[in-house]
C-alpha cells in the first residue's frame, strides 16, 4: 500500500529518527534472541508494543506493553491501550530502561562469564 515503504539500508541516525517519529513500534516476534529492535526503539524515544515471547519481556521490562503474538485480539487491545497511554511517561520509561543496557556492561558481563568458566575448568 501507499503507507508502506521499503527503505533498505538506513544509517544509525536515520534509524533513530524513524523510531522517534513512530506512534509506536510493534514487535510481533514469535521468538527473539535478544530484542535489539526493542532496545533501539526505546533508546530513540519510541513507545514499544511487543510480543510476550522470548527475551522481549526481559529486555523491555515494565517500559513495554506486551501481547500474545498468536492472538490478533490481544495485539489490537495492546495497540489501542498503547495509543491512549501517556506518551511522555511511556517514552521516559523506555529511555530509562534502555539506559540500563550498554555495550560496556555487556562486555563486562561477558568477561565475567568467561572468567567464571575458566576458573571452573
């Protein structure tokens, strides 16, 4: 349709601007390894409505509205609630949650896990 555009590659800055311009970012994944799109969207100031599967609830915490991705009614309800929520509060919660995830913290946790594995050997 006219409301869908396939953009191809976008830079990090363009991606952040696209996320920030959204009424909400919807992630209907049935399975998700980590949930980087949820994290990127929250960091950019986009409200997120997401599947309750995989790692998404762990990543989004209380800053995301969740739904069963196999229930169309649940998706509709979550979207309706999301669009009626206090956007400023939701964006602030998302940004605060996203700030908990840094590459430095990931590197530190990875190093600690490796050190524990080596010590247990």
